């Protein structure tokens, strides 16, 4: 009986910590994305695929493994990092290809170059976290499964949603952003 109360207390404490840490992480990531992109549209484009991937991931986890544990909550932090990365890579490449006037050609070139690199990153990350599913401990198996599903959802949502949102919102990278900095370290 004492074990049940301990688990319940740990779960409640974890949820309280998540309620504090998650918004702080989102604010810091938003500040960094805004610093680099110099546009609110960039923040929207980066976070929409992530939000969709999180909903899908926890929807699947709710069906497969309905009870959340400490490791299930850690999936959120992992997916925030990876989901934002995938979206930023595709968004930056898409905005670099702005010289191409044909939107379809622009998206195709972006996905054939950067999309391929993000896919390779996704596959290696899925293999790494998928290896956790051979464990004997059910929480580790659930964590590995949640990470695999979440990473795949982050990749698919980034590949599908980022080009669409970029074109719909007519995102253009600002010249005064970090990308316009000249590397003057060579002259030093």
C-alpha cells in the first residue's frame, strides 16, 4: 500500500514539475527561434508540427499504454528538442531556396536535400531509442516505444506541415537575422 502512495506522490510531483518546466522551455525556444528568424511566423511554423506530433504521440500512447509514468513524461522534453530541430532545418532550407519562383520546385529541392538529411537523422534516432524496447522493464519499453512513435510523428509532421505553413504564411527570412552575419574570424 505504501508503494502505491509513493508512486502517486512521484507522479503528482512530476506533473507539477512539468507544468513549470514545459512553459519555460517553450519560452526559451521561442526566444531563440525569434532571434534567428526575426519573425513571429517562424515561431508558429516551428511549433505547429511539434504540437501536432505531441498530440499524435500521446494519443497513440494513450491507446497502447494508458498509464503515464516518469519516463513517459520525459518523452515530451525529448520530442520538443527533436521536433523543433527538424522544423528549423526544413524552414531554413526552404527560405534559402527563395530564389526559385516555382513553389513546387522550391519544396521539392528542399525536401530532396535537407529532407534527406533530416530523414537520416530520424532513422538513426529511431534505431537508438527503438533499442530500448528490448528491455525487460515495462517502463523502459514504453519509453522506447513512445520515443520511436514521437520521433516518427515529428519527422512526418515537419516534412508535411513546414512547407505548407511557410507558403501559406508567406514566410521570408529577414536579412538582419543571424543568417546575414559575416564570419570575420578568418581575418582575426
